[in-house]
């Protein structure tokens, strides 16, 4: 039923006032809701569902150079050989190449994170004279606060498949675009990130027991399930080139795999059940059921200096600093031979004059009393 409202000269003004007041009330209500949502978000900073908090742990893009190189692109430099104390495995020091590509990546389930500050290192194919063998994926306690693991990868070049070593660094570098899963999508790492000295884990792609690990968040990783191809380039390989962010990570300080990781490689290479089978049989152990037993029990506050491996851009200024140190050490031994000849002649020269004054030549005066006897005879 329609209502017949009589005309009122101020009716339009009343409606306008009502509409303005209503709008103000709605604006205030919406602002209060947004404010409460912002406060709740601040109370839970680790719970993010609309964006990656660490941008894949990638470095800031280097805008100083041209990163588009067509078919020829620069691969980030490999870490130099470590010091003798850190040289645990020959495969990390010598170039490795194979004439055949590695097998596809096997599918496996990730064991739950064992505790705080552990980083997942995905499994990969390594190579020996007998062929490819599988190194199981494992949880490894980070060697220092802020350390992230860039996985190793195989790349085709000049007719061979070349091995590129994995390493620890403050950012995720280039690893051939290989999709290892569990946050390693081929670009960056979305499974966890460092926040105020602790690792926060993305429950969307990482197996976390919240009763053991409390630092968690949620972020939907795009293209998490991808190809199982385990190499870059060549026939059937991944066609992924380094991005500006991945090239910028080449300037970071790196350290080689820790001793526990090198021991795991040696164990896998000595186990025939870990080698690739002609029929496609999966290796006996795809993951390590327990975290690798490291010699350290907590991440160091800073990266280890002795094992740090820098790119040539960082090592060039260090070499001239070592040159002036050598001449400072040389003059130290020179005054020592000068003091020795002074002490040597002094020791033998003093006893020699003591042997010269001998009492034996005083024997001749003994016949002196003879003239006395003659004198008595004369008297």
C-alpha cells in the first residue's frame, strides 16, 4: 500500500539531513571495524594470508646493470672451495658433469619440523661414477641467524649436465628454476622466513606441528605443484633464467653445506639402494626421518667468518689488504740472528784466557835454594 505524503516545503531538506547523518554514521562504523581489524592483525603479525611476508626471501633487485641478455645469460658465480677444515666432501670442491640428465624428482612427504630455527633442505640427485644417487631431503638447524638454503641444481651447457653446489646465505639465489616443492617453487623460498631472530613457518606448504613449533603463518604459494623435471636447459629441461633478484644474491657471503650435510652425501653415495634404477624404482630413502645431527646446537649470532665464501667482487679488496701484512712479519726474525753471534763468541772466549795462566811454569824457581847451600859450604 502506497502512502500519500503531503508536500512539505522543507521535506527535501529533511531527507537530505537524514541522508547526511546516515552516511556519517556508516562512515564512523566502517572506520571502527577497520580499526579493530588492524588491531587484531597487529596482535597476530605472523598470520598473513594475503601476501608473502618475506617476498620469497629474495634479495633486492640490482638496477645498476642490464639483466636482459637474450639467449646468453650470466649464471651467478659458484662458491669458491672452502678452507681445509670445511672441505668435507670432494663433490663440493671439484666440478662434476654428466653426459645424461638426472632422473625426475620423486614425490615424497615432508616430515614435520622438529623444532625452532630448522630449515628444510629438499632432496636432490647427486652423481658418482656409478650414476645418479638420491640425497634425501632433511631438516637442518640453520648455521647462523638469518641463514637460508639455496638448493643445488643441474644445468645443461656445452653438451654436458653440470653440477651447481647448494649453499647457505642471507637470501635465496638462483637454483635453475627447479621446483623442489615445500616452498621451493623454482623462484625463492616460501616455506619459512626469519623474523626477529626466529624462523616462522608457512603452514600452507610446510609440515608443522603447532604443539612443538609456535611461530607459524599462512600464505598460499602459487604454482606449488609443478613439473618434476630436475635439471635446467637441454632437451626437456626447465627454461628458467636468473632474475635481477637472483643475480643480486650472487653478491652475498656464502658458506658451503655444513659437515652434517656432507656426511649425508657420503652415506647416500655408499648405499647402492639410493642410486637410480633403470626401471624407475624410487630410492630406498627419500627423506631423513630425523633432523641431521649438527655439531652446533643453536644458530650462531653471525655468519662464520672462517668458512665464509665470497664472490670475486668481495674478495678483490681483501687481497691488497693482505699484501702489506707480509713485510711486517719479515723483520721480526731478522734481529734474532744478530743477537745470536754476540752471545756465541762471548761464551768460548772467556774460559780460554783462564787456561793461559798456569802455575806449572813456577817449577823452575825450585832449584833456587841450591845457591844457598853453596853459600853454607863456603862459610
